[in-house]
C-alpha cells in the first residue's frame, strides 16, 4: 500500500445547513453521540496511531484532511496545535500532506497565515453564482452563504498573491439543471479561481437520481464543462484533466491498470477517523444506505491501523474497484471508467456489480472529450489504441 488518505473529523458540527448534506441529513445521526470537536488528548493519540501505522504499512504518502462538519469551527489555536502535532509526529516517517475542505465563511487573515505556516492546502465548497449556490448552501436561518464564502475566498487569494499559502481551489457539487458554463465562468472569470473540482450529486441505484437529474441532463452538464475547459485552457478541472491524462503517455492496457492501482498494487485507501477516535469507511458510501450503515466501526484503541485496513470491508471495496461490472465488460470506455465511482454503482440486488447510475452521462462526456482530442490533432489511431476498441464518437 503506497498511500492512505485520512478524513479527520476535527469538527462534528457545522455553521451552515446545506440541504443535500449527506453527513448531517443522510439518516445517520451517530455524530450526535460523539464530541463536537476533536480534543487535544485525542489528537495526540491519533498522531501516534498514524505514525505507527505509516511505519507498519511502509507508506510512501499519508494525506490528512481536516474535515467536518466545518473544520475551522475548532478555532485557530487548536488548528495550529494539531498541524504542529501531526507534522512533528508523522512527518519524519512518511510524506505527510495536510489539507482542509471548508465552506470558507470563517476564513480571515489569521487563518490564511496559519495555512501558510503549516503548508495546508485549502478547498472551498461553493456551488456557483449566488443564485445557484444559495438554493442549497444555506445557513441555519435559511439565508444564502455565497457572499460570506466569497469574502473568505478573497482573503485566501490575497494571501496567495502576496506569497502566503497555496493557491485556493473550489470544490462544487454539480447542479445538473444549471448551465455549467455559467458556473465555471463565475469561478474562473469573476472569482479568479483556476483549480476546480466537481462532484456529481450523491446517489446510488438504491436512491435513484431524483430531483429530475436524469442521466441525459447530467451528460449535457458534463459536456458544458468540457466546452468551457476547451475555451479556457487556464482552468484546471480536476476530474476531466484526469480523463485526459490517460492519453498523455502511451501505455499498453495491462500497464495502465497497474499504473492506476489495478490488480497487483493496492491503490489509495480512505479512512475516516471521528472526533472520538472511531474508525470508519469513507463517508462517500452513505448513498449505499444499509451497506454503509452495516459497515464496521472500531475504536483506534482496539485495533492497529494496518489491521484496520486489512478488515474484510476494505478487501470488499478493493475487489469491487478491481472487478469490472458485468454490463461494462464490452464497453469501449471500460479501461478508463472502470464502471464509475463505487457509491454510484451500488444496488441492493447486485451490490457493486452495476455500471454507474451516471453511465449514460459519462459516456457522452468521454465521447465528446475524444472528439475534441482528434479535432485538435491527437491521432485517432492513438485514441483507439488507448481504448483498445472503436468508440462511437457520434454520441458527442
């Protein structure tokens, strides 16, 4: 195992109330039984636990994401303390990366200085213009949050421009009904952010698409993103850039599988550590419903980190990642898509043996992206060699 990402729940409370939040409104209320904030004593236990785990697993890299809830609610003093603690305990034994995902509303110059001091990468959660964002990302009084988020973002940008900290990034949950060219234009042209990631709405076959978010509508939205990216090459759109990365260097299909962490190499695993030291699997599996609810949780005081990652649930996750769904076996995009994200593949009847519920939309995006490559001089033969089959590019 080369890399582990730890989602550290430093705050199990939030200062806003997004109506799509899986953590607080997804049906699992176990957070109410845990401390609202990570204490210094438990943080010290976690630091030693992860230090030993990194040694036992011979990790090349360990990523710790300060997460919540809203992680900045722990305050500057504790944030400073925890960063120093993790750097001193874990930094000597592996390559340690610190980051946080925040709604940005609490960020000021003091926070910017702390991020710079500890080399913490910062992602801001924002879903678009005020009109789009404030439909779902609201505070506990039902008020929009856009203006307050942008104020925090501007503080980050100012610090970065003055040589303090890292370039801020935006993480957005796609609203398929919105024009994604407008959303990305707001981020890039109006807010001056070049690094953007997007999430498709959390769902699985157990929940369905809902809210009119039909796969075709998502496909249109993804195509709008690609269109914007092609017209604005200064934008780094993480998920689409990852798709294009498959075409940057020629590798035989079997070589690509290993490079991507396929059979023969354990890819990145994700572990959640709650504010009381409880270990759990990734929150992103919440759309799977009962499967996620039945997944084991253990206290870090009862099981070593390496042993936790050797639990049957992680073998099941890896087997699902490495096993192409039956319906995907003949798909031209299979070697790139691998069936899609696991949470979007789940059904009660067949587990993860399904193509992504967004399959139709993803195929439209892939075809459009490949057409763009060919139109701009990338040899069609190389595209076909990468895919090892003839795609139907007319889908674009």
